[in-house]
C-alpha cells in the first residue's frame, strides 16, 4: 500500500494528538473484514466461545467501516474471555479507516497506531471484536446483517494465530518523522539492516530515480496538499479558460460561415425567384394592357419596349406593381413620340383621324412639339 494512501486514511486530529507525545509514530494498516466467510468465535449467553462461520455481505463490510471509530483499542494476540477492556493490555489504537475494493471484494481497512513500546512486534494479522446483528442459516452458520459496535481489534502473528477472515492481513506500514535541517532518520532496508538518511538524501534519491509524486502519494493525499491544490486550481482555471476561448472561436467561425452561407442561399433564392417572376413579364404586361383596354398599337409599343422593364420583384404582386409603373411611363413616351415625330395628338377624342394643324405648330414655335429639324425651312415674306 502506498505511503500516500496510508497518510490519507489517518485522522489529522488524532495524528496531531499522537505526535505531541511521539515524534515518530508508527502506523500499520490491516484489513479487519471483507466480503466472504469468516471462521470466528461467538460468545454465548454464559460467555462460552462457540465456533461459527460468518457470512459477510458487501453491506456488512460497509457497516463495519461505519462503526470503526477512531480511538478503538488494539489488543495483542488473543481474544479475551469477554469484550471488556478491564485487565487487558492495550498496545495501540485506531487512527483512521478506509474501504477498498481488493481483488473484487470490499475490504474494511483500519489504520492502527502502535504505542512506542510495542513498535517492534511482528503482527501481520488482525481480528475484530464486535456486537452484530445477523440471521442463523439452516446449516448453523451466521449471515451477518450489520455491525452495531466495534469494541476492539486483536493483532497477532500468523505464525501463532489464525484470523477469522483469511484476508485480514497487514497491508502496509508508515512511520512519521519530524525533519529538521541536518537531522536524519533510520531506514530499515529489506535485508534488515538500518541506515541513517537525511531529508536531503531522501529527496536526492527520489529525484535520482525519477519517482513521481503519484508513486508516493495517492490522489487524495496530493489534493490535500495546499500547494498542489493551488497549482491544480490554477491549471484547471487556465485550461478551462483556454477551452472556453477555443469554443468561442469555433462558434464565431461557424456563425460567420453560416451567415455567409445563409446570405448566399438567400441571394440564390431571390435570383431564382426573380428569374421565375421575370419570365412572367410579357404575360403580366399583356394582362395589364387587357385590364386597361389598350389598343393593338399601344400593346405592340409596350412589348417592343419590354427589355427596358427592370424589376427586382420576387412576387407576382410586386411584379404587377412594377409593370403598372412601366406601362404608365411607356404610354407617356408613346404619346410624346406620336406628337413630336408623327404629328398625332393622341389626347384628342379621335387621335388617329386628325394631324397636327399649322395653328398647332405656330402656337408652339417657342416650344415646338415637333423637333425643329423636321420642320421645313422658314421663308422670309
């Protein structure tokens, strides 16, 4: 078990209290219960021990974790005749707890502080003493439904005792040291020898081996470090800001692309509508001519002038309005040409039967209705 995981389990208040008297506390982590079957001992009403098989469900292990309190006493080697603390030697106490899924089974873990005089014990197995609620199965075994109270934990060596749970074993150990500059700590090597190392030497060794913090501490321990928390927070905010900026940029690009595409589609749509409506120009002119009862000559003039009809209409109603204006303009031009070029006054009741008279011409010499170049030369009297 990584040191960081052990440290994350320990109750800070309990550790502070302990370190006030013990600068180098030793904490060991034991599994004290797990899903499966335990071969335990039940005290009957007379206090006589009865061997039973106990079946622990996942909820039972969670209940054990919930009832495992900081300060629960630790006893050595053997269970007492009762679960009372009187007359028993206490060698430590619970300072933390955790639940872990190990090899597919939920385990309740206890972080145990061993008092200095019991630090050298070779304990590697653990058993709990607890009050529980359960049901008796037909074969006499007990299905444990929940833990009411944990009164103590027994530590021992697997060379001498067998725990109720086969997996109730030692999972890790950690000794705390108060470093001052130049101070050293004793490190026990795998071969059993001890060496004195300073904090600087330990840091140098960690750097030399390129050991990352995640190999020494679990996620909870790293996040609990204020400096790491600040760095993660700043990094997270910066990453979030970059992500927001990138998202905003992409949205702006997509919005601009969509606006361009929408404008192009609208232009194509209007063009198509214009072409469709434009194809109806001649028919609309003829329809307006029929409504106004125009004569054949007028209709012929309008149709010859049709290329001059400019319209951006995209609906039949708008086209008809533009054609109405066009017809008015062209009929005025028709009258003007008839009078100036052909000498016909189309405003008379019978415009096709009477030419312009000399009197008409004389009355308009200052502002002739016929272009002067078409008049005969004037003769002096």
